[in-house]
C-alpha cells in the first residue's frame, strides 16, 4: 500500500492553544516587568490614591487644582488665612497635558460638582511637545478608581491620541514600563519591588521613593532643598531648551487649553489660571517671546469668563520670589510656597470682591516697564568657544534694562585658590589659553557698575585640548 510523506496537520484547537499560550506568557512577562520596573510611589500614584480614598469615604471638594506640578508645589493650603483651599483637592502632576487636565476634570465632575477650578501652568506647557510618560502615569492612576469599561475607554483614548498614534510611542502604551521606569540597575529594581511589598499605600511608598517631598494632604506637596544657580545645569533652563526646538508654540496644547477653559464656562465653574512664579532669569531669558506667547493664553482665559494671573509679572513691591525659594529651576520649594501662598490667596480674594488689580501686575503690553523694574542681576554665565590654544569665553548677564554690568573672570589653581585672569570690565568676554591637555574650573563674576563686591558667580569646567 502506498504511503504518504506529508506531515499530519495539527488540529485547529492545538494551534489555537499554542497561540493562547504564547499570549499568556507575553502578558505575564509584561505584567512582571511592569511591576518590577514601573516606579511605585510616584507623586501621581500618591495623589490619585488619596483622592479615591477620600471620595470613597464620602468627602467632596468644591475646588479642584489641576495642571502641571507647579500647581502642586506652589500652593500650601495651610498658609492661607482666608481658607481659600480648605475644601480643595490638587490633582496637578508632572508635565500634565491640558488634555489630561480635562480628563481629570471630567472624571471628578462625574463624582460631584465643582465650584472652582484653579489651573497652575507655565510658559513651557505651551512651547513644548506633550510628554507621553506623564500622561500614561496619570491615566493609570485615574483608572484605579474607575470601572473596567471606563478604564478601557481611557486607555484607548490615550493610545489613539493624535500626539502619539503616528509614532512608536503609541505601541508603548501596551508595555507601560517602557515609558516610565526606574533605573535598570539591580539595586533600583530591588528597591522598587521592596516598596510594592512593604508599603500599604502609594502614599507610604512616595515617602521612600522621594524623601525630599513633604505631603501636605489633599494632593498638595512641598519640597525641601534649594537649587544652586551658580552650578545649575543650564540645559534645564527654559530659554536654553527652546534653542533646540523647531517651534516655540504647541498649537495642539493651545487648542486643548481652550477646550478646558470652555468646559469650565459651560459648566458654570469659576476658572482661575495662574502662571506660577519662576526664577527671574527664566522669564527675562526668553525676551520678547514671553509676552508674545502668553498674551494669547490670557485672551483665551478672559474670553471664557475666567481670571488670568501671571505671577512672573507681579510688581516687586507686592511679591518677588527669591533664588533660594526654588528647589529646582522651575518649582518653588517649601519655603517659597509658604511665602507665595498667602499672596495668591490675597489676590484671589480681591478678585472675588471685585477689586481692581491693575496696579498689582504688569500687563504684557508693559513688557518694557517690567524689564526696567528689575534692579538686580538675575543670572550670569559664559559660553566657551574653542579657538587655537584655548577658548574665547563669551559672557552674558540677565538683568533689568536699566542695569549696567561689569564682569571679571577667575581660574582655579591646583591648590584650590583662584587667580584673576581678567579684571573687572564692561566687556563680557575673556580669552583663556593653555598648553597641553587639562581641565580647569573657571568662574565668571558679575556686578553692577559702581558696586564693590560681585553680585553673582557662575562656575564651569572647560577642557583644554592642547596643541
């Protein structure tokens, strides 16, 4: 009898079982990696856990603070004598997009009505690309308190977001740890897993994950510590970041912001949008781009019946942030928030009492007046440009338009002492020459003409390549 060499076909059920087995393994691996690598105890996790816990216990809030992390770190409800935020909850999260802000507001409104919305934001929110990592983290945290059908809807919205769907990042939403993860070192992964095991809530884990944070309750947080502007990484400053961007305006975020404001108007919610205080250098460093970008933002808010407050243009006799009141280049620290919060509360109270605030702030049309009001040097730095045998250091000071500045340069010797390589002069530049390959610490100093002592320093390390 003839025999066949053909391999017997596998039954369909065995093929399906094989496919299902592979999918189960992949899903299990995804879950395991997510649990191990996705940070447990982030501020977003802690905020949303606290919110869902409070609302489950029957608490309701009449004021919602949303927007980027500046809203969370700038406002301390315990420092407001008028009780402005006594019944408020803050769901401001790092680099929160305005689409995410609207998603937060929509979610909260399904639980209970909101009387007032406060949006804390900055120039950078309107001049940079949307960051998917923060959106993913916020969506996951929001979904912790929602039923499964709404969870699926929220994730689908995010995965199909027009900002991501055309790129590889849209696929990353199925493997969240690729967007947001701890350091890949064994110690970091071990610590993350340990927090999941030992901490009963994300709020407990946050204290271990970020020990410099100070939880104030109802989503508000402060930070200890202060940034050193003499050694700060300049790449973190807004005006430096903008040099590497093709566009200085994100029209998509402008549209989402307008939609958020319109929603508040539609629901009859009092809307307050505030630009959180920044170090002076962050504002004047952008030059005329700042009023040009922010004026349309103000127009959107006022056209929707809201209140717009730019605390970067508040007059210095009313309030002026100090360099030591920031824990990084863009966020107030605990000391700064305690001093700013009463000012914010007072301004809002005066608004609600229909008082005229035109004398408290410079308008964007008064940009020149704002610049002339600055009577200190906000920041000084130099850019080393290679020349034969060394560098040409091009100095620059950020200050008011009426300030005259002079500069000096010093170089650090091997014994730690400093040698003056260029004496005080209104010329901001200095030539540094050296033989051989070596590094050197150099500092530029700045003071106003007529002063005796330096007002600011900036330290940098340069590398001489030799001949």
